[in-house]
C-alpha cells in the first residue's frame, strides 16, 4: 500500500499549486522507488515508454502550423465568429466541446482534439469571445478563469472518455497487470462497460460547473456595473 503514496504526492502537489510537471515526475519516481525499482530501471522504463509512444512528439509537426494560424489572426477570428452567436454562452460552448471530446475519445480518437491544436487557438478564444459579447470587456482574472475552464473541459472529456475505448493504454494496462499478477481473466470490454457510468457522471458534474461559470460571469458583470454607477 505504500506505493499509493505517489497518488498522495500528486494530490498535495496540485493542492499547493506547484509545477504540474514537477509534481508528476516526483510522484512517479517516488512510486517506482517504493515499488522496488532501482534508478536504472526507472530510467529504462521512462526511455522504453517514450520510444514506444512516438505520438508524444506529434507536437513537433503541429506547433509550426498552429503558430502560423495564430500569427495571422486565428484566435481573433474565432472570437468574432462565436461572438455573433448570441444564444451560445461560454458555459454552453465548453459543455458542448466537452461532450464532443468525450465522445471522440470513447471511439479511440484521442488525437484529433487537444490543448495545443484545439483549446488554445480555437476553444479558448471562442469562450472568451462569447463572454465579451454578453458582458463587454473582461478583467484579467475573468479571462484566466475562462481559459482554465476551457482547458478543464478538454481534460475531463479525454480522461473519462478514453477509458470507454477497449484498446486504450490504461484499460490494457489494468487487464494485463491483473491477469498476470493475480491469475484472473479480466475482459477489456467489461472494464470499458463499467467506465460508461463514470464518464456520464463526470460529464454531468463538470457540465454543471461550466454552466455555473455563466452565472459567475453574470454576477461579476452586475457587480462591475454597480461599482461604475
């Protein structure tokens, strides 16, 4: 059970708002050491994982394209476009994106959306544009909060959606570990099936938080107008 202390390190690190990359690396190394791995074995595991997942370097291809689109005003045009759709609020937009993200992840299409090529250049500016259309100029804290919720909609949709796909790495890891370590026969389809209720609950809960964001923006806008008067 000491191996689970790595999870506690992640929770504490995020609660203290430390650098996420540093928190994950430290917790991973601590978990490996508690599990009995030597430093050499830890480095071998990291190297093998990187070499076996070449897709982690796909950003090298997408980054120049996103940079060029951003340079020529993609964010501004996305914000203007969404600003014309008065019925679409910030919360509704992000809830809709999270639903699409979760649905595509459940089909195994985890790479067609993401932070660098969807959230930052498109979804984030569109969410900010929807808020500006309704409430006028936003303060820096309001903009940063909308950016955070934009990123979280992608994270929640991907995290809870991909486990529904039977060939995703996490499902195969769980079944492989349990079957070899405990002599059981877990069916990946069974795990994927039980991931569906979790995914539904995650969507309902976070969609509620996204719709609460609309109410928060309304209250902030009313407070600013009251102060201005």
